[in-house]
């Protein structure tokens, strides 16, 4: 990785699910088209309560459709795989990179970063133990080795990828304080409890971002503020 290699680091924003997925795909397209870009990194929140369903999920259960019609949830399809994820009170990360850097930006590397970062904040997490599992309605109902669970066995972070033209988009959801009521309505399961940290999501994101960028002095970082004008420009590029 030469000194001219670049990483795009986007500021945190809060948008509806369709806009967030569009921005992630735009980051992936930039990674594909610009050979200087090593990776892009984005943390974000969702406006309202959203359920994102994986690319390969074929059907939506009738009770999800009822919740959608009652305006209790909004639903968007992710380009990445895996099961459905409730985005309510948590933090989403999106990382894009090319295949040539997979050894440096794989599930394993990302999990090590997340586990180390939360350990520094006082939370002990570890990898799940399943090597393979069928796609389920609830992404957080199973814990693959690419997932991260807490000491009580609750899955805290689930990740999934989408591959295009030799590049990757990796999504991950960090469940910090999911809606217990909505979680049960969707999955008929108990939600993970609130993450035991006296920090806001913004403070957690600040720590995760700084931790990820450590020891990368050979990469030139470009910080991009996602204001309303920038967001419209990125959406126009892929419309």
C-alpha cells in the first residue's frame, strides 16, 4: 500500500433506509472505479425503525407486512446477504474495499478491531461459534463465527457482505439499545438488553472510528462531511 492510497471516511448521518442503502452502493461504486481508494468507512443511524432484509431472503412473513401497513416498521432490502436486521437504536457500519485487500479487511480483521475496541470501553465480546447456518428471518437469532456475541450469549454485532466486480461492501449492525417491544413483535424472541455502557452512540462511533484508523500511516485519509448537499450529490450519481 503506497502513500498515495486513499481511504474515504464519511461523517455520521441519520437517514431513511432507502437513502442509506443508496449511499452504501455509491461508496462501493467509488471503490470499484477509483484505483486509489483502499477502503471507505461509514457509520450511520436510521431515521425511524427499519427492518433490512438480506439480498437472498425470498419472502416477507405476513406479520411483518401487517407491521409495515400499520406504520410500526419500515422495510428495505439490503444488497448484502444474511437474515433480517432490526435497525432501532443501534449503530450501522459500512465498509467497502477491493478483493486485493481482503486479507487486511476481512471478517476476521474487522471482528478483531471491534472486539478490541469494545474491550477498551469495558465490554467483553467474542466471536460466535457456528460455521454455517441457513438464512433465518432474524439475523440475530444465530451466531456464526463471523458474528460477535457478549458474555451472556447475546449476539451484539452481525455482519454480511455484497460482492461486485472484485470489490466488497460489508455491512454490520451494532445492537446497543434495540426496541424490546418491536423486536418481540418481529421475531417472537427476547431482544438483547441495552449495552452496558455510559456512552452515547456518537461517543461509541468516535472511539470505533479512531480505533480503526490506528496504525494506518501509509494511507491518506479524506474526511467527507455528509451534509444535505453532499447527500443529494451522491444520490444523483447512482440514480
